[in-house]
C-alpha cells in the first residue's frame, strides 16, 4: 500500500479551510501541518482539525522533512515567493488562484518547480473536472464540432464583489497590490482556463480589452478599492481561434453564466449542455443533463494532484496553463490601460 501523501496548508482562511477538508477527506492524503501569519486563526484552526504542527512562519513548515507537498492558500501577492520557496525545499505545490500577481511571477514559479523536479498544480483549473466540461472535451476530441473558430464565455454576477457583497472580511480582494486585479483575475481565470483545456494546445498572441469600475450606488469602505468590477476581453490565438471573455463581479444584469463554442460542423453550449448540428439538412439541438457538483470537483482536483505527485504524472491543473492565463490577463490589463490591442511579444519584452 502506498504511503499517505503528507500535505501542509499555507494560509488557513476560508479557502485554506476548504483545502484542509478536501485533503482530509482523501484516503491517500493526510494534513500534517498548517501555517498562517494570524496567530488567532492559526490556533483555532489547529484545534478544530487537531493539527499539531502549526506555524506563523511558513518557512518552519517547509523545513519539515516529512511533508510531500503544500497547498498555497494565501492572498495572491504571496503566491510566487511561497511556491518558489516550497520548490526549493523539494515540496510539490498546489497553488490557489489567481496563480500570481502577473505573468513574470507565474513564469518564475513554473521554472522553479521544473528545476526542482516537483509538480505545480493551479486551482483555477478546478472547472476542468465538471461533467459538462468533460463531455465537451469528448465531443471536441471526437471531431463533432469540426474546426473550432470562436469561443465565448460570460460570467456576470448581479452583486458579488468580494470584500463588499460577499466574503466581507476579505477586503484584500479590492486592493490591486494584494489581489493583482478584480473580476477578471478572481473569476475570469476559471473561464479562460476552461477555454485552454477545451481548445487544446493553443497559444495566445494578442488581446484587446476594456475594464470598468463604478457600479452604482457607490460604496464607502475606508480601504483601497482600485480593481475592476467588469472586464471584456478579446483574445487571438496563434491557431486562428478567437475568444471573448465577459466577466463581472457586479452588474445591473444577471446573474448570467454562459459558454458557447462555435465550430464548422457543430456548436456547444455548456450549461445546460447542448449540442447544435445538422442532420439531413435540418438544424438540430440535443440537450443533456450534466449537473454541476462542487463537492466532487474539489474531490477530483485533490485526487488528481496527489496521483500526479505520487506517480510522476502531469496534473490536470498544470502550472504552464496557469502561466498562459496570467499572460492573457496581463495583456488584457495593459490593453485596457493603453486602449489598444497588445501582443505577446510586447508583453514579454517588458519582463
């Protein structure tokens, strides 16, 4: 019987607790250490889950020889350094989203893990495990859509700004120096990741984007609030496919979520899963029930990461895909600022 995968959780806030529960529920894993800079949170979490190894300095956690890997569940501004330090300590890393503050940090994370020979998984890829995404992947791989030429994903919240409408204690979401960005960084990463998974080995080459903050009525917070509530992003890929991502934390529309995939021989809508094509010269659409099960997504994400680490496989949530997401995000923010299209060469020349 293979020995249990011993994991340490760095950052034990809301998302850290979710990781502790998910890893603890997996028979192949054991949470043996936690770290958090907040002593009270650390102590209460240690007591709640009966985890003796509890540190205010994550370096003390990384010094444990018994640990196989870590889950990085801090705010984004700390992701890159912790991941690189964990890699240097020989620990596999599962990093929460967004992967980093920018693509330069993301590239450093990927390179550090590759150099150390450890696995890097990114949690923005959790929706790869949903039934409708898996079914869409099967349809695409079987050629049912023909040549895919356009992809459109829309995720609009009516009122869902972290730090304001939800997760009210987590004001760091609103500060670009801690979060990296707003709606696009926080939830748009999921839609971009699913597109990369379904479209295959596509390479982003340019982005045109806009971002907006100013949904009324205005809010008085007394903290930094400089991130976008809405973004619209148009991406060109080297392979000729284009994609649009519309993302809102708050809007006077919705809530509305829709993903459409346009192919030469057929099209897909992900939820409810619907396949559009022609039969005998007539347009037909076929819908299938594929319920979204969040608990199972977590279970599969954790299990896939552990299996990749134990059997030396690539996780379904690879760091290289996270890097692509960060490059698209960086180009989007630069495009919105400059009010023009930005290409990948221009972005990379800045680093």
